[in-house]
C-alpha cells in the first residue's frame, strides 16, 4: 500500500512538473515582441525629438524676451535723454 501511494504521489508530482515546464514561444508571440520593440524604439526617438524641440522653444523664448527687454531699455534711455534735456 505504501509503495502504491508513493508511486501515485511520484506520478502526480511528475505530471505537475511536466505541466509547469518551459514552453516555447510561438511565432505569434515572437512577432508581438518584435512589434513592441519597434514601437519602443519609435517612442524613444519621438521623445528625443520632442526634448530637442522643447529646448529649441525655450531658447527662442529667451531670445525674444531678451530682444523685448533690450527694446524697452532703449526706449527708457531715449525717455531719460529727453527728460535731461528739459522736455
């Protein structure tokens, strides 16, 4: 009886381990993985492009602010000169 239960236990354990073993990836799964890799690469490239665009816009925005402040400075200089002349 002990031998029979031991044999049954080993048989059940073997079936469980065989069912949990590694499985090969199907062609469909491999193609999905490849699509995901391509999508990840495209997304990374898009992120880099957008970061470059953000930096460019920040730079342009600073340039326009500098230009506006320089114009304001020049106009205030002209106003100060007019005041010093007595107008």
